[in-house]
């Protein structure tokens, strides 16, 4: 660890001044045993980089926490707190109010290296929450809470958490704004004698009014503006200049100079400018917070995925949107489908893959009567469940955004904003210092105004808001038209694509209108019923097509069901063993070629024949391809045989590569090879056989045709009825990038113009404080209006929700 203790004997962990009862370890000093313990943990696990991150201090773990959280061992409390548990792994979300900076995030997200049993930890900084996945064999919930407390982040657990209610909103910012508004209004009123001159009778009370103005300004400094001072001091103490340094400096200079003038009787000071400055600064923060909250609300709680689940009522199956499910509903889950809400298993044996929740891919077996948590994916045959808790679409959105599946790509606009912010404050301080030095020899009062105005008017807030609001609003507009993206950064990658790769079955074709015929032995009714039951277990488009076509009910139960991705399915029913799938999977010999897709059937040792499927391509697919060919390199990857090569060539043209009989691994390797040649690849598939290719591609899009099979590997979900609009989506993504650059230019122009008027002494501090939030409002309006105009007001597609 490179950080050493200064002459003031500061704690090597948290930076606080050490008392007489300091703790010494080698040549390092600590203010308490807790800080030394945390340092030893970090040192033993090679995590002392924590002290270098943004040069911010750690948090002192004050107090003794052993046994403080023993009440969390109660099963009833755990049942209400845990998001997930399968008896081996558990997931819990806890509120940690002590989280305050990026070093906190870094430390908490490395908990798996600090103590055994922690598998994964993820911090939600705006909400000050941590989501911990841990092994029950090595950690209990009370031990997790105690360890967090020992690190300096004691969880705040109260009845609202146990009841599943919303945590009480922190209204500190509103109170700070209220105090500043009260002081600003009264100080302006008391300053009237100064503005009207000394000829009126009020002038005799001017000294008294000045003292009242100074007293009213003290709560503004100590309470309303305290966050600016805290943030600035935290950075300066560790030799780090953040954006709050010039603001805190400007406020301090105004207050000190004004107090000096009033106490010495020289002048009334600038308390009206001071209180107005803080008021408008806080007003801008409230505006930004409310706008972010609005976007977050739309994304987290109103997102409507174009997925559904099969609900069973009165013996009839019907596909319904997940937001229509109610507690007590009976649902059917097939192989590859996700459980949309906490449910109870009532029919069948579940083999659940909980990697969507925990990252662990080993399936867990559940028997009838056991609870299955939302987010688990069925890897066996058909099961039936009853809904026990309402569907939380915000939870499903969060699972989709799980860091376990996130691609390690940071948006270029985020990088650009971070680089600019790094030197912005330093440049502003230099300009303020030079300008003040110049004006000091001319007019000290003007010099003070210039110094404060420069510090306030030059703010990178508008610059920092450009990309988030443009991308966030386009994310919302995409959702309204049936294109649902995992994050706003995906739009950046959509704007830079060079190559598009299409899957065929379930993507270019639609199963609902395909024609089907069985070629081979005449099937007995019991054989048709058995095959229908087997195909019903799978969610593959061809399986659903054949199952719906046969539409036979069998009282026999499917046992030992297996689905081999990209090949076929295997299962036993009615005393017979069946293989259903490709020719190579069932061991069938083929000769010649066919213009249709075939699904072969083997019963025990006898090949019964095959289902001949005449694919129906989606309406408008030819026009879609022609529009895309004008800008992108196109390719087709299909797991089927090459029988439909002529049809695809007619759609795509002879120059487009068509690859057939591609396994999921082949598709992944093809995408990788394109990337190695410099292409930026989008893969669009049905999410079933294409998970690897979707994950490998720069942007992976899963096409959803009213089925609950979206993959965590994909970056976006496209409603099937919105496929024809896909060229428009790509065009709008490129327009969004141009809007962001225009927003950057607008922000820079504002800062340059504002700095000019501030440096030349034509801008007072209070006007600068008004312009500061106005600049943010202008950029937000420009980004929002620009993206709205880019998209236009087209009607939402069938099946999309107006709530998105």
C-alpha cells in the first residue's frame, strides 16, 4: 500500500484523525480496531488498490456488531427478506446508507475475495443498495450483515423491508431547497433599502437589516449548501479536485467577504446573491434528480417485454402477457422458458437453471409442492405452477441487466465525459484565478464578482447530461415500438454496426403459417398423441408448430425428457423411446435435397418418417433485406439443410453468404471470425439456438414471437411484428449519436459564452446561478426533443405497451 500516515497522524484506512487510543500496525496508524481489521483483510486479499481509487478514504467500522444481526436467523424473517434461495445458494438485497463514493462500490463488489461463501455482490449506488449472492453452507444471512457492518457499511433493516413496502423517500434535498428559498426571499426583501438608496426613512435601519440578512444566510451555509462543502472537502483532503470545489469556493468567498463588510460597517455585502446562488443551484439539482427518476421509473417499472406465458384455465391453454398474471393463476412452463414470478410446483418434476439469478448454471431439481423463484429457467419437460407472488417486471428487468451477463464494453460517450470532467475543474480554477488577479488592480468589488461568477457559470453538468438523456429517451422510444434494449449503451453500438447476421428458423420465418405434412409410415392415434406430448415439452418454433398441428391429448406422462440444442429432443412415453429432430440426430439416411425443412421421427429402433415443413417467411422480409443491404454486409446462418438456398438467394441476392447446417458453436465461431476481420457484428436470432452467437456479437438481438424465451445473452429483444421497422431502429440510433455530439457542442458554446461575460465582469453571481441549471434544462430539452423529432410520432406496434 502506497498511502502513508501524515504528520497529523491520520488513520491509514478512513483518514480520520487518530485519538490517544490509536491502534498501530507496523508503521501505520489506525483510529480504531475496526479500521485495522478492514485494512488487514484488504492487505491479505491483495485489495489495497481500494486506497488508490479516486484517492478517497475508506469508512471506519465503528461499534461492535457481533450478534447484532442474530435476529436474521429467524426463518420467517429470512423468507420475507431473501429474493431467492434453493437451500444451497441465497440472494439478498440490503440497504447500506454509508455508501458514499466509487471506492465504496469497488470494495463492496469485491466481497467475494474478502470472505468465503460470497459468490457475487453488486451495488446500486443511487439507491445505496447491495445485492449479495452467497452460499448457505459457508455464510448465514446474519453473518453477511455482520461482515458488511464490520467493513463499515452496517445494513439498515426495518419493517418496511420485511413488509416489501417502499423505503421512505429521502427528502433532505427538498428541505435544503426550502430553507434556501425562505432565506433568499427574505434577504431580497430586507435588501430593499440598499437598492432604493439613503434618501428614504428605511435607510436608518439599514445596519439592522444587514445583520438580519447575515443571520438568515447562516442556515443556508450550514445546512442547504453543506453537501457542496462535504464533497469538496472529501476530495481536497485526498488531493482530488472534483466539480464541487469551485462551487464551494465561490460560496465561501461570498459569505466571508459579505460578513466582513457587514461586521466592519463598510457595505451590505452580497447575501442576496449568496442565498440566491444556493437556491438556484439546489433547484437545478432537484430538476436533474426528478428527470432521472422519471426515466428510471419508465425503464424499471413500466418496461413491457414482448414475452408471454401459457396460462391454464378450465383445461384450456392460452398465451398471455406476463403483466396480466395474477396470484393464484395456473401456468405451464416448457423447456427453455423462464418462471416469471415466485410460484409453487403442482405438476411434473422441475429441473431449474438459476443462472439467471445466481450465475450458477448447475440445474436444481424441484419436486411437487416446492417453491420455485422468479428468474429460473426450466431445463426439463413441461411443468405446471401456481403463481404465489405478483409478477415484478422491474425484477425481471434487473435480472436481464445482471452483471453476470453484461458485456465488458463501456460507452464511448461515458469515457469522453469522464475525460473532460477530469480537467474541466482545474481549467475553471485557473481562469477564475487569472481573471480575479486582473480585476483586483482595477476594482476589488468587480474582482469578487468575476471570481464567483466564473466558478459558478462554468459547469460540466450540461455536458454530463447530454449522452444519458439522449440515449435514455431513445431507449424509451424504442420500447414503445417493440424494441427493448438492455441498456442505453447498446444504442451506441447499434450506431456503429457494419455487418448483420440472421438466423433463419423463427427469425426470417414464422411458424404460425407454415404448412406441415408427415411423410412415412401411417401413424396410429396413440403414436400421434405421444409425439404431440413430446413436442409440447419444447419451445422451439418447429416443436410448437408440430404440437399444435397434431393437437392430441395423451394421458401418458413423458419421462427422461432431454432437449439437445440445435439437434432435437429425446424422451420416453407410453413404454416407447422416441428421437425427434434432425436426420443426423435420429440416425436417418438422407439423399438428394428438399426445398422444405424436415423433422425426423424414430420410435425405438424404427424410423417412422419425417414431418415436411414448408416455411412461411415473414411479411415484408424481402423489402426489409433490400433496405438493409444498402448499408450493411448481410449473412444468413441456419441450422437447417440447404434445401431453401434458392428461396433465400431470391430474397438476399446471390452475393450474400448463406451457411446451412450450422450448430450453435458454428454460429458463435462465425461471428467471432467476422469480428477478427474488423467487422462490428449484430446477430439476430430467436434466442434458443443462438445464445452463444448473441453473446459473442457486438449487439445480440433476440426476436420474440409472443413466447417467454428471451435470453440473458442478448442485448435487445425485438417484437416479431416490429421486424420490418428494424432499419429505422438502426437509423434512429445513428441519429441519436449525432444529437449527442450536437448537445456537446451546445454545452461547450454555453460555457464559452458564459465564461466570456463572467470574465469581463458583465455577469453577477446570482445570474450565473440562474444560468447554471438553465443550461442543464436547455441540454436536456434539446436531447429529448431531438430524439423525439428523429423518431417521429408513429403508432406503437400491435402487442407493445403504452406504458413502456
